[in-house]
């Protein structure tokens, strides 16, 4: 059990290495199943939207010029030429001095260039329409192409599709989209002390909690998680399990022991893999220092620390961006997403030479949102469950004072 | 086509009505499938965690008192009694003056009450351990029950399960959880102008974009969406389609026409349903005024406005909380979730007598996050796609000035 000195990389240095891993291939999925998937190609509009001039309000299609000067005291009177039904081409063309009844969304008849809202018009028994307010050309009308022009690039590759994107694509008749397939992420637990969830742990044994946590984080990040199982602390067994998982995975996660011995073993097993390269052996973050990043046959392998809180935080700050990169997403989330400003409720000292991630619980009190640090050891799960997110003390900063405004990166879900 | 005056309800009044609808029943699911599901019962810990005293660091188990006074210049020397292996009960008990090697996570042997980190100890050739720093009792040890005590309520009913919750439950051997089943939400589109996505719309016709948008929003809110299809503007057909969908749904959404005629039709169809009661006919929000809430045989029915942006915003501010209520969730999201502070980039005038929801696009510029209002008509989809969230101008407020700090409710996804 030798004391080992890590050559620590910063978080930014680790993230910069991800560009060497290519996103997975694309696949085509029906629009109805595309929510949350990542576009693999820029998507241009195949059609113009709307395709025809539509009424934005219930009312009367008119030639705008015919309404100029109309007031409640001195209305304009137009001849009611007929009615436009929903979903049909208008059966009429407006001559000067004419109006046609039409509902919201109805197609404007030829000759018409505006709609008088029903509130400002009245049908008289003699077949005329009284207009009490003028409309400008184009008023209360949605013009062809006002929403989308054919050929316009609507959504860029790398975008995670939202409900409103699906709505727009449906309107354009785009029935399927080309998206990156979900990266397959194999999760392998190593450690002699680890037993399956269904087991009754004996003395010195614990259940495989980290795997459940990691698998759920993978799924949340858009990956397709697969649980490989538990491998004992044995370099050959670990190496064999990794080699077996490699061909069916786009990313391997080792939910491992946090002892120096377990790390040595993981390193040895990684180095035995085909085209193995250890890229990172220790990251300048707290918790999460003993994180390992390697590549085997071009596939990234992330060795997570053994303490559950450390593993969860490493997944949040390093694992999610890697799953996002492999899945073709522009970024895990926009800069403003999943963050909130709060006031720190006590002084926090940083870790020398490390970027420090502190679990906090948010507590609204009047107008103030407080961030209460939860300082339990990384070996505990319950402070993680009680926390809402992370406050970062940047590398080189001694700490943050009570009362300072901090940005809290919220845990997703 | 009569001009209709709504008795408008405020958003709060509508939300208050949701308490009359009971959450759906519970079901039991395996832990691995429980992410994002809502707990139906308070969950108490069946076991204590950890079950035995564990080392939080690699090092040596000791009796703390034996290390008192140790310094680099004047170390204490302890007899190395043996080693504790991972995953096993220690095969030894420490006598005074003894130490035992043990890895992070290993079980403390009897007699030991602290761990000296490997960094502050050295094994000498004569079988003794040199300790260069004292430890206090309990130092570097995770005590039994320090994480969780058996019987302690860990997670409350109504909580949406996060990855870390699954980790904690796995550690406790909880292999399945009782959650509310996902509320089944039937989405029915009505309108003579609406054709399926696969059709080529003729003059006056449009594809069923709103249904795709709404279905995706339902899914995102935790509901189980089901697309009923398109029903023409005919009270009997609409009534029959609603009645047919009712027995298989926990919530009916009508993605409807926005013309007064279409609304009248929807109302008539709703009133023809068994045990029908129209609860809300018009909401004091913009967009979204023509929203309808009804109950039929105890099942809520929400009539959405026809303009896509209006429908999306009504789903966000009224639909999501209803799906959450039916699904047993304590709230759609915590007060601080999905919100961000930004500076408004132009003056915004509110709508008299209405709570106003303005789509905004977020734009970081140096240290400032700007919210740019997107003021396109509700009939357009593309401003919705370009927007990141909503700024609310409260009821009774005349507007918001350029440069003011506003809270942006982010669109999920």
C-alpha cells in the first residue's frame, strides 16, 4: 500500500480532452419519440409556414382601405360577401366594399388584406357589415412565411429537442428526425466488499449503491445505461470484465473502490486493455481527486471514486459532459440552465490546489434564498440526498464568506 | 358568431381548483426503473447505514489514545497486529499498543476507535508502525448509523426520485418502491382545418402541430401521453370522442380551435359528458384567455387555446401543475428550480386585467444575462422555439422597465 502522488489535472484540462472522443453515429427516429434527443444534422424548413394568409382573430376579412376613417360614431358599411369555413379554400374573392366572415385560423379570401376583429364589427339585417374601427393592411393576419420560410435553417445539429421543436417540425410535416443514438454507457462495479442489492451484506460488506446512483445519472444525461455487474478486486477478473464490456459500449464507467489498492488495480486493469492509454490520473477537485480517465480502443473509460458523494459529484461535473459529448449535444445544458443564485449561510474554506465542490441545501427565507452547506464526509449518502446542488469554490480561491451571493449548480431531476 | 364575455379566473384560482382531483393510484416498480417517479408513501430506512464502523481513509486502525502526543519528531510506535481485508470481518481485535492495516471502507477491528491516515504512518522492518500525528477518537471513521438510522423517514411521499435517492435506497436494500403510476393523459385535437402530420395540407388546412407539442409537454411533466386523434368541428363527434377517451384517461386535453365557434362547440361537447361540470371558462392570463377547465365523471378536462404559443404557455403554467397533482408530486418543481434572473432588454407593457406571460430569449453579454422579449403573435411557432422561457408581468402591474431584473421561468427540456 504505497503512498501515491497524483499528477493532478484541472477540470478544464480534463474537459478539453473530451474532444478526442467522437460522437456516436446517427439514427432516424419518429418525431413522436424525439423529445430530448440530439439533432445530428442542421434542420432546414422543407416548407413555408403558414402556407397561406390566415386570420389571427375571429372577425371579417376586408380590404383595409375600405375601413379607413371608420369610428364608432361614423362606421363604414361593407357588403357581406359570404363566409370562409375552417379548413377550406375560400369560395369567394373580395371585391372593393365587401367583407367576409372568417374564424381565427381561417384562410383569407383573395382581395382581402386585413381582418376586422368581431368586437369592432356588427352584421346588420340588410346584409351589410358595420365596421367601427379601421384596420391597417396586414392587421390581424398571419402572412405566408411569417413563421418560417422554406429553406431556413431552424434547428442546428447538437440541439436537444424540446417539445416546442417537435411542434414546429410537425407543422412542417417532418415526421422523422436524424438524431445521435443514445451513447451506451456500461457501468461496472469493482470491490471485494460490494454485494448485490438483493443480498444481505455480511460484516465488512456493503450493497452496490453507487451503481444505482451512476446508472440513473447516466440515464438523466441522455445515455443508455447498462449494468455490467460486480467484479472482485482482482486485476485479471477486472481486465476480463472490462474487455468484455468494451465492444458493446461507447463509454465505460468503473464504479470502484476508493482505496489506493483498488485504484492501483483499476489502473493495472486499464493498462491491459487493447490500445490502452491513461489520460488522467487524478483531478484537482474535491471531492473526486482519485478520478481516472483512460481510452481503450478509442473508447473512453472513466474510473469514478469509491465514496458515493465523490462519485456523484464527479458524474455531475465530468461524467455528464462526457456523455453529452459522445451523444453529440452542443453542451450538457446552456450556461444559465440548472443554476440559481443564493446566499451562503456560513463561511466556507476552499481546498488548497483543488477546485472545491460543496453540497448545499437551498432554504428560502422571506425574499432570501439561502445555501446551507452540508459538510458530511463523502462516504455518506444522506447529505447528498438532502442537498439541492453544488457551490464551487474556484481553484486558487481561499474560500467564500457567509452572506456572499453564490451560484448553485442544481442537481438535475 | 356571438361576442362572448368570459368570467375570467386568475391563475391562482384555477390552481386552487386542482385539489378536487385526487392523485392516481400507486404501483410498485423496481428501483432501477424508479428515476423521476413520485413516491406514494413516506419511506423509512429498514436498516442502519453503515452497519459497521468503516475506515474513511486508507491507513491504520488504532486506539486513538495510543497516538496522543505523536509528532514527526517524536512519533509513537505501535505493534502491527495484522491487516483487515475489504469485504471481510476483521480477523483480529486490537490490544492496547497495537495497529492494523486497513483500506478505505474496511471494517474497523474490535478495540480500534480511529484511523491514522497512511500519509502520517510508516511500517518499520521490525513489525512496528510509526505514527507521526495523533488522531482523536472517531477520526477518519464512519460510525454505524452516521449516514442513516433504521426507522428514520428518509424520503417523503410526493418526492420525485432523483439518482441520489436511488443510490441511498440501494444501499439500504430497498429493491422496489411504491410510486404513483404515471397519469394517463389523452390528447384530442379538434378542428376541421387540422390534418395529420403525414398529410399534405390543402388550402386552408394545417397539420396537427399542437398535438405533438402538447404530447411532449405531457411526457416531460411525468404523464403518459396518448394521442386520440383529430376530430372535426362537430359537437356530436367531439362528444363521442371525449366519452370514448374518458374511461382510459386520468386527464383529457383538448387541443382545440381558437375561434369562438370552436370554443362554443368544445363547451357544448363537454357539457354533454357524464357528470359534466365546467369549472373555468376563461383565465386572466395572456396568452391563454380561452382556456377551459371542466370535470367529467371526476376526470379533469383541460381545453387548450388553439394558437400554438398560447397552448404551450397554458400547458406550462396550468397543465404541468395539473399533471403533477394527478401524479401525486408535491409540486411541479421547487420554487427555485427552472428559474433564472436576467435583465430585461426593453420595456414591456402588461395586459390590463391579465397576468402576462412574455416569451424571452436569454443572451449572455459579459457579466449580464439579458432577456430579449420575443413579441411575435401567438399563432407563430418559431418565436416559441427561439425562446428560452417566460417572464411574468403580474396581474395589476402596468409593465416592466428595460434594465429591470426579472425572473425567467425556463422552458424545460
